């Protein structure tokens, strides 16, 4: 997915999440940073895109227990969400040495819009009647 899709979709995901837990400004900022972190880290370290070691679900499982009760738990949520969205694409992501991939195309406008519409649908499902 494109970086804008990662950014907007994590914001959309935070809307229904805010019904269950109180989200402070720091949590939201760290979630936004976490949603862009895999690609930003790769670019800054000049790794290939979707590097096996950065785009790997095992990293989230190692990070999440330490961050779940801290003020920067949003980073872990954003990072996991980024990897989840990338797992929906044809290039996919890794879980240890296994590639997880699906049918969406990273650079296809319709694939990116479909992901956004799914997130918008989730927001509407969370609105009380």
C-alpha cells in the first residue's frame, strides 16, 4: 500500500478503537509514526523495499508485549497495522521465513481505494445507532 493509505487507514482505525479505550494525543502520534515506520526505516537504512527483517511479523510479536502498557503502545499498533496491510498485497510480508501475500497490488489505485473503503466501512459499523 502507499504511505498515504497507511496513514489514513490507521487514523480511521483509531476512531472505533477510541470507543473502547481512551486515546491520548501521544498514542495517536505514535500510532501514525508506527504506521509509516517500516518503510521509513528501510529507506533511511537503504534496505530493499519490504526487507525480510523489517517487514516481518515476528518483530511485532517481540515488540508488542513490552509496549502494550506503555505510553508508546500506539507505535506497536501502527507498525502491526502497516504489516497487516502489506500482507494483503501480492508482494506480501514475512512471518519468520514464510511469505504471507494476497491479491491487492501496491501501486494500483483501486486496491488502495478498496483498503480505504474497508476502513471507512469499519468506522460506520462502530457508530452506535
